[in-house]
């Protein structure tokens, strides 16, 4: 290292993790800080005032009647706190939480094993519920509505339909794509809550709490620097916090530690997180849209092929924030880059404005 500068190779930081931050729930189980940082009570859950307000009332009402909470559908981009809310519902309603990632439920029999294991008041959390197969979804209908399931015992002429009663439980379903849920399935959730990106003040509060729990000492302006590049997403904020700590510690141990917000901004630059929180995949997406597709409109499949990424990764993890920040427009003809992209990436905008979908 020279002049206090560290290179990615020397620091050996897990940069890939940052760039692909939305690992499926199953592979997130091992993330050591995730469980430490997860708020267990609704009062520790920061932000999402609308969802929290409704949930508080519905839980209080159910508790007052001595009933289980109605089924809850949570929708919103990854990392905003859907799993955390499922934990909180179980904790506050006094039930056990059973986690079932949607894609791993392939056969009805997998679901039956989980359902028949439930006890009264338990909470069953199914992540990525829009990925459930039709057969599983249909097994869930009577379980959700009448707390019973139908089993067919035996084969052919000897087959017998048996109804198995289930204890009253709460199904909490999480989805990043609520539009993909069939209407009859969606309608079976008595409570539907939408989570949105967090504002700067909320992100700072989340980071202050996380820093305290992890014993990381940061000044207020350093907290703000991390918050401002965290894409309004607690999971990303927590991850950046851990990586910024790594960078600052290594720099300090090499006698090159900076101070204040500037040191944190430099660490975030080093981590390839830009001023507005865009990560390499976000920037590659925008760059390809501008350069290969002349700013669009471009179909998501074509973009996914050019980026060698899954369509669902783009739709569920990349696009929501770009749309929210006004970098992208979604039109029936495809995705269109706004003028903001050109100035942000330092590219020359094409002559005709691509923002007007009527032009195409
Ligand atoms: P999702 O299920 O929507 O992908 P999670 O519930 O797993 O997101 O949240 C990711 C992490 O972000 C959690 O471990 C938790 O530490 C943190 N987090 C999420 N929402 C909040 C919140 N409202 N307040 C504090 N921390 C939060």
C-alpha cells in the first residue's frame, strides 16, 4: 500500500457480496449479523409507519378477542423488512415462527408436512410466495380459509378423500411481485401491507441502532454518509456498515485512517457504491440501456440477456430503486432511460428526449 490508498486486491474485501446483495432467504440464514440486527418487537421496527400502524391495530384487536391474526400478505422489494415483520408477528402474538422459502416448496406433500406440524397460534412464513406452484397454492386455499386440508389416501378405486383439521394459524406471505399473485390467492389474505423504501431519516435511525448493536462507533455525519448510499434498504445499509467498518479498520491499522464523513465516502467509493447508492449492476443496467438500446424502449428479456442476468433479478432487485429514483420509466413498449441517467453516468443524451413514451 502506498500513500494510504488500498486496492481491492490488497484489502481482499468480499465485494461480490455487495454487488449481489439479494441472496435468497435460504442462503441468508448464515449471515451472522442478520439475526442479531433483526428487531424483535414492533416498537423497535423503524419506519414503515402505515404498515406498522395497521398491524398494531389488527394485532391488538385479534389479541383482545383471543384469536389468531388473520393471514398477512407483505409486498415490497427485497431487504425492506418483510421477514422481520413475520418474526415480529410471531413474537407479539405469542406463536412459533415456521420459515418456508417459497421456491423450496415443490410438492404438496412438502407443504402438508409443515401444515400438520403447526400448533395453534403459530405463524407460517412463506417467502417469495409468488413462486409457489399451482398445486401448492390450491392446497393452501382450504388451509387458509377453513383450517383444514384434503388428503387422498390410497390409489385408483380404493382411493379415499380424508379431511384433516388444522390448528388456527397465521400465514404470512412475502412477495417482491404482488402483481404475479393470482387474484383468488391474494384475496385470501385478510391483511395486505405494502413496504416502501425508507427515507434518509429512517435509514439513519436504522444504522444508529445497528452500529450500537454491533459495537461500531461512528459519528453522526458518518452514519449519514452510509445512509445516503444505502438505496433506502435496511439490508444494504447493514451490509455497507459492516464493510465500511472493515475498510476504516484496515486503513487505520495501516496508519492511513481518514476522518469524518470524507473517510466513509472514500470507503464507499472503494466499495463501488456511487453517490446515490447505485451498485455496479445498477450502473451496468443503465449503461447498456443507454448505449446498446439507445436509451430504450427495451424489453426486460433483452436487457437480461445483454447483462447475462435473470429477468427476475432485474425486475425484483434492480429496477424498483431505479424507478423510484427517476432513472427509469416502465412503458408497455419497454424500459426507457430518463435524462437523469445520462447526466449521472456522464453520457451524451440522444437528440430526441427518450422520456416521452408517446414518441415511440
Ligand atoms: P426482507 O424479508 O424484506 O427481504 P428482512 O426482513 O430480512 O427483509 O430485513 C433485512 C434486514 O434489515 C434485517 O436483518 C433487519 O436487521 C433489517 N431491517 C429491516 N427492516 C428494518 C426496520 N424497519 N428497522 C430496523 N431494521 C430493519
